[in-house]
């Protein structure tokens, strides 16, 4: 297929582009590089041994999108979004504009071109504080921050659009906690500034870029008191997008899928796994809870297992080992 990947220069998009190219799809990326670099796309092409087409542009700009759609597109994989939970509380309008506004413009451009298949990056954040874990797709949706609000609104808009014509298909992928890197260490997650998420923070402490990890609370009702999450290797996530595009091509309608391993790790368990993978110590301090955090969030991934034929294959050792390889290379290139 000819695939348009929005946000394809970003963390998850770049790994997915490698997999799409390897599988023989033709790929156009549109990205405004607000949180990424064109170097990632050079490396995607090196790793896949094939080239892609890059349109530097903004999904809120219809002319940029029309350029990206030139030549015919069979399906869209939509990663482009702002994703920092804390920042979304300070600048909600920027999140509404970029994420929701961009998605509306994207759907308009798809409709104008007769493009009927959409794979969307949703998030486990749409479950907020769940009543039960592991969470199933039919659990109540409730959000705790403006970033999460944008994901919930975008899911609703896509579902309503999809219901307007029988030929439309949309796959809403609710990622749990994506981590890790391509096994080559050539692409990965290298956040600008202070990392918001645990794994890149741990990697930066291990490599000596930061002194100590702050563990946000050890008084949760979990075995060691620290928060439990369902970490998922980004290469497994890339594979899920390949399967989701195939599913969207074969099925009309809108379906949501959890993407996770189904297995949770606490903050301290993840730190120990990273220390084992890297051979480095990760000094830490226990500090107060972070506002908005939940004690435990894990996926019930059985719908994606059964319907998409997708299973997470990489364990925590590979997630940490690959993140570490990428982190070392990133520091060596500084
Ligand atoms: P990322 O920031 O690395 O990638 C997003 C890409 O989109 C970046 O390259 C950025 O430059 C681009 N972009 C943003 N706004 C744009 C716009 N208006 N026009 C064009 N390009 C734009 O983030 P990521 O971690 O790869 O996340 C990808 C998607 O997955 C996002 O939608 C995010 O909300 C979602 N998600 C991420 C996580 C996670 O923990 N990383 C978890 C759940 C869901
Ligand atoms: C994991 C655990 C923290 C940093 C976020 C978004 C979610 C989704 C994925 C986009 C928690 C603890 C963290 C640190 C710590 N993104 N922690 N010290 O919060 O589960 O999910 O990313 O959709 O929407 O909210 O991930 O990696 O930030 O935190 O102790 O410096 O690590 O308290 O228990 P989270 P995270």
C-alpha cells in the first residue's frame, strides 16, 4: 500500500516506518519536526534499505496535507500530536489546537481524496483511573488531564466520522507504556530537556547525563509501594501498526484495541532490570507522588491478540537492553 504516516519522524513513528518499509509498503511522512529531527528519517531509510518520501509540514495546514496526499494514499497512520501530560495542563489550548484541530484537518483531507482507512495513536490515558486492572477496551473512559482529553475527543470524532459512511475504517490503538529502541541503537527516544517518562530518565541517569532518579511515591497499594505499568517494546508496537493497517484494509467500521503485554512492572522492578541490562547503577531517591498518577495500569491485550493476530514478543530485558544501546550511541554522538 501507499501509506501516509503523520508524525513519522517521532519516536514511535520512526520505528513503525522501518517496519512498514521492510514489509514492502511505500511510505510518505508528514512531520513539522516540532519534537523530532530529520536525522531519524535518514536512519529509518538506512535501517530499512529503502527510501521514503518526506513532506516537512503541519497537519493543521491543509496545503501541507494536500501535498502529502499527492500521488495517491491508501491508508493513513496518524501519530502526529503533542504528548506531554504536564505541559498540556499549562497550555491546554495548544494541545486542543494541535491534536484535535490537526485531526479534523486530516480527516477533511482524507475525505476530499477519498481515503477511507485510518490507524490512530490513542493511549491508555483514556482509561484515567481504572476500576479494575488489567483494563479491557470496554472499560469506562475518563481522563485526568488535557492531553488525555484530546485523545478521548479524537477517538470520538474519528468514531463519528467513521459511522458517516459504510466504507470508512478506523483502528484506535490504545498504547500502554511504549519503551525501548530499535535493536541497532540507531533510532530511539531521546527527549529534549528533562524526560517526562520513566525509561528515558532511567537511561539518562545510567549514562551519567543526570545524577539521580526521583521515584514518585512508594506508598501505593502495590507489592513494593511504587507504581506499576505495562511497558511495551516499541518494535512490538511497530508490528502492531503493520497488522492494524492490514485490518483496516479488510474491515470497515471503527475498533479500539489495547496494546500492551498484559504484564506489569513496578518502578523499582524496571530500575533493577535496567541496571542488569546496562551494568550501571541507577541511584535514586524516593520523593512524593506525582499528581495524576495511578497505582497500577496494565492492559488486557486479548482483543488485539485474537482480532489483529498481534502479540507483544519482547520482554523487559530487551526493552532495557535496546534503550541502553540507543542511549549510549546518543551520548557518543554528542
Ligand atoms: P513524538 O513526539 O516522538 O512524535 C510525534 C511526532 O509528531 C513528532 O515527530 C512531531 O514533530 C510530530 N508532530 C506533532 N505535531 C505535529 C503537527 N501539527 N504537524 C506535523 N507533525 C507534528 O511522540 P511519540 O512518542 O512517537 O508519540 C506518537 C503518538 O503516540 C502520539 O500521538 C502520542 O500521543 C501517542 N502516544 C504516545 C505514547 C508514549 O508514551 N510515547 C503513549 C501513548 C500514545
Ligand atoms: C511510569 C511510572 C511514575 C518518571 C505516560 C502518560 C500516558 C502515556 C504514557 C501518552 C509511574 C514513575 C516516572 C520519573 C517516576 N503517554 N516515574 N519517576 O505516567 O504511566 O504514562 O506515558 O499517551 O498518557 O501519562 O508513564 O513513564 O511517566 O511513568 O517514578 O522520573 O514511573 O510515577 O509510576 P505514565 P511514565
